[in-house]
């Protein structure tokens, strides 16, 4: 059974930092891209960032570019999202996504985690 388990969410003040992790179990996702999406209350789920299998290609939503950094450790089967300079509008449930050749604003992989809540106070 494939599982993606996010962790690292929590409460942070605006301007602060958090690092999210996503641990994959059940398969290695060899060759697959991985990514992060988020969903704020009352809004649709949106793309945040994605990374290729090798880590050589990354992409970001314009709203987080320059503030968030996505990375992965394939040996540990873990995906990360370093979030700096957090803003109140970054507050959302963040979901890990995997299992697709390409992940982006209009495409996602087949597997989703249950999400981790990030709360940003102003």
C-alpha cells in the first residue's frame, strides 16, 4: 500500500519559516516527479512546487517563487518544502503529491498525502 505522510506543519508568525517533509512508503517512485499543493479554506487546491526525479528540474507557483524551495532525498524517500518569509496568504493545508511523470499547475500524480496544516499569524 502506497502512503505519503506529510509532517512539519504548524503555527508560525508572518515572516517566519517552516520546513515540510513528506515520507513515502510502499514504493520508491523511481523516475517520478513529486510536488506540493495547498488548499486554503474556501479555495480550490493549487499547485505550489514540483521537482523531477533527479532533482535537476524544479518549478514553482509565482506566489511562492523566491521564498519556497523544494528538494528530495531519494535514498530516504522523502520530499521537502522549505518555506521562508511566510505570509498570511500562505496559510493552508499542504499536500504531498507523487506518481506522475510531470507535476504542475494542471497536472498531478496519482498519489496524495492527507495533508499538513500551516497557519501563519499576522
